[in-house]
C-alpha cells in the first residue's frame, strides 16, 4: 500500500535511504583536509584524495547531514552530458579541451558504474543510455544540430545518433514523437542510495563526518562554524568547499553561485499492463528538445520520476525548505508527464519535491585549486552534477595531492567565472532568462516557429 503524499513530506528517495545523524563538531580539531559539504562533490573529493594518499586525515562537515542537498534529491541521471555545449567549452578553452572534457565525462559514467558494482552499492544503477525526444519539427532540428555539433568535434554514431520515430517508439512510447537522439552514456540510479553507499565507504576509510555544522567563514587553514555547541573552529592543511547551490549563504561567497530550483514528482509504481503500454524496458533516461529542461527516469521500483527546471529565482539567492514545494511548477510538471505518457492518465502522483542546484554567472562548472590559500572549490554544474561532480572532484584531488598525470588539466580547472550582479539586477536578470526561455517554448508550441528576438535577447543575458 502506497503512503499518501501528505505522509511523505520529502522526496521519493528519502523514504528508502538512510537518515544520517552525525553529531556536530565539538571542539577545535585539526585535519589534513576538511571538506565543507557532504554531497557528491564533497564525497567524491574525499574518495579521490584517499585513493591518491590513503594516509590523509579527512573530515567532512555538513550544515545538515549527508545528501541533504541536491545529491540526495536529484533526478538520478548519471549522465556524460554537461550544461556547457562542446562549442561553449571550446570557446572558453580550445577544441581539444572540449573533447578532453567530454571524454572525461563519458569515462566517469563507466567508472562510477564499476565503482558501484565492485563495492556493492545497492542504488538501482542501470546504464540504459538516454533518449532525447523531439515532439515537434523545431525540436527535431535542435536535436539534429546537437548531433552535428558532436560530429564536428569527432564524436561518431556510437556517442550519439538519431533514432527514427518508429525506433524511438520501440524503446519508449511517448505521445507525438518526431524521433529522438540516443546516447548510451547515461545511467539511471537512486541518488540518495548512492550518497549512502559513498558515506559508508568513507567511514570505513576513517573519514570523520560531522552534521549540523554550518560553516560561516573560511580563511586559509581555518574554518569557523556554527553548531549546537556554539561557534567552533577547525584547522586544516587543505580546505575543500563543496557547497554548490548553498554557497551564497556564506557571506564571503554571496555572489559566486546562484541557486536555481528544480522540481520533481514521482508516481506510484505502474502496473505491468501500464508498463507494457509504454515499453521502456531498458530504463533509458528520457528528456525532450524543449528549451526548459525536463528529465525523466523509470525507477528501479517501477515508477516514473519526472523533473523540470524553470522555477523563478528567489531574491538574494535565498533557499530554504519552504521552497521545496511549488504547487504551480509541480502541476506544470504533472501536466507535462500526463501529456507525454497518456497511459498514466489515472496513475497517482505520490511524491513532490524540489531542491537547489548551483549556477555560475557564465553557466560554466569549475574545479578550482588555490595553492597559496590551500583552498579548493568545485561546483556550478547547472543540474548536471551527478557524474560531473566525480570529474571535478578528481581534478581537485589530483591538484591537491600534486599527483603526476599525463593529461593536461580539463577546461574546468581554475576556471574563474565572473561574479553575479548585485541585487536587484541579479533577480531581474536571472528571472528574465527563465521567463524568456519559457516564452520561447510557448511560441514554438503555439506557432511552430522560433522567436529569433527571444534567442537574441537570451544570447545577451547568458554569456
Ligand atoms: C531536483 C534536482 C534534480 C536534479 N537532477 C539531476 C540529474 O538527474 N542528474 C544530474 O547530473 N544532476 C542533477 N541535479 C544536479 C545535481 O544533483 C547536483 O549538481 C549535485 O548533486 C551537486 O552536488 P554537490 O555535492 O556539489 O552539492 P549538494 O548535493 O547540494 O551538497 C552540498 C552540501 O553542502 C552542505 N552545505 C551547504 N552550505 C554549507 C555550509 N555553510 N556549511 C556546511 N555545509 C554546507 C549542504 O547541506 C549540502 O549537503 C539535480 C538537482 C536538483 C535540485
């Protein structure tokens, strides 16, 4: 019997994952490395650092508990795709840099899969690839342009290819498909169970976790935090800040990362008959070619988990649990789901939730290591952080450990994004981008054509 939505105030993933309860930092201690943030960025940073130097003493502090942030509540796409297009990466670095980063992301999906399998992390991992459907001729054009871009950078059919409407329907039956692109480089997983598995492993490697420890200040070799025991401080040879969408809460980083909310719903488990109507036997992750991103997975326990971006940005980068639900956006997402999958018309939605992801001013992720200050920061994955955090954390660990490598640093390494504008400009700017993107989709749906003026404006607002 499914519990009613009201009884599940948290995400779908919260009710079959662990509820960690690490105590807060008590008195001044000292570690080789202190990591702020127990999401994937922090956890993978510890993992890679210990692989390079198992004797390091590592502590991970979290304002709440591991997985409280986006890592415990995301759409569970472990994907080799990044928020930055290959052309945008090449423009920031060069063609080779873009190819290197894309290859690193592709490899990361397999490395995460191997790690999960070898270490027996039970998180519903299935690498079925990803389908991006076109539900109009314009979306089809966009999907073909993406494939052409990949080809121009030397990525062939095995990386991504076009599938006809019939071939797409043989995989997943959605309404009004004009075909799709398919790439094998994506897996579906239960995000919170991945967090749990990583925490367990790090505990067995003597990493110390502290919960309810809100870091308020970072200076070289010292962190100050508020805890239930009052203000405490901790010393460290190296500090890694892995706070992504929450970063702006720290005064000193107020304009570094803007939090954007993404929202999700999940259905009750579908019956075999309903699944037979939809197909989807290989659990490919599914999206489509609209401008405002949607992301869908068939969960290991036979539900549809459906997410969408585009919620308004909150003034002064506020985040908080009162924003975890957004009836308007949740209802838009639910409508999109029922439109896309007509056979779930009567299926109950049992969970609705949301969370904040982190965006830099230039929409570019980074993995930065300051060897003078002994401070590393990583994040800004714009909603693509499940695999990306693994790649960024590896770059951070290699740089901190001074490890020799034959590869040149990826373009995200020591990439400095400009700061966000002060308020109210930031509020107006980000919400204009979101509103214009929404308008672009509306125009395409209503008139079947693109609005060039909107794209011109978006080009001015997003560098
Ligand atoms: C609804 C939603 C769906 C998404 N879907 C996908 C998806 O399907 N695929 C994908 O690739 N990406 C997805 N993302 C993005 C992805 O989840 C994130 O990019 C990724 O989890 C970021 O990991 P992180 O460790 O950097 O940050 P988080 O997981 O946000 O972790 C940051 C941690 O830092 C802690 N913290 C913050 N401030 C402080 C402080 N001052 N002191 C101490 N601790 C602090 C927080 O409590 C938190 O636990 C989604 C995001 C959301 C919100």
